């Protein structure tokens, strides 16, 4: 997880890294949302 490394490394956060991080977060929240909805008996 390059985003969590200390910022004193003068390495700018590249767009590609941000995109990778975004995708991870999106996948995680989609899973959580589906789990939450299925717990309430909602199917889609």
C-alpha cells in the first residue's frame, strides 16, 4: 500500500496508484453493501 508509506519519500502519488487504491476501496464497499443488503433480505 504505497499510500500508507511516510510522505517524506519525495515520491508523488501517481494516478495509477490512486486508481488501484480506489478500486480496492470500491470492491470492499460493494462487498460490504451486498452483505448488508442480503442480511436484510433484499436481493438485486
